[in-house]
């Protein structure tokens, strides 16, 4: 071997050619693309699941809101009934006290 070519060992060490390097880089890009595609598919499935969960929770929230409004109307109705009963109780107590005073005044 000529001493001038002693450092020309590219073919001895198995260094890749430019074409092999480009093919390898292309495979790396393809693998990365496939991995990103899988991640995107999983992300889309997660988003779809979250949208379904949100829709279900929205329906449940609306149902519970309607039940709450119905319960609030019932509670308001009961409060009015209790207020009427309390008013009648106070009126009857005052009337009873008046009648007792009248009875005591007649006995005296």
C-alpha cells in the first residue's frame, strides 16, 4: 500500500456511504412519524373520551339542576305553609289570651 493512502480507511472501518446515511435518516424520520401518528391517535381518542364524559356530565348537571329547582319550589311552598301556620298560631294564641282576660274580668 502506498504510504500516502494510509489514512484512507473509510472502506476498511465500514463507514456508511452517503446513500446509506440518507436511507438511515429516512428510516429514522419514518419511525418518528409513525410514533407521532400513534401519539396523535391516542390523543384524539382521549379527547373524544373527554368530550363524551363532558356531555354525560352536562346532562347529569342539567338533570340535577332541574331537580334542585323543583326541590326549591317545594321548599318555598312549604315555607309559605309554615308561615301561614305560624301566623294562625300567633293569632290563636292572642285570641286565647284575650278570651282568658275576658273570663277573668267577668269573674272579678
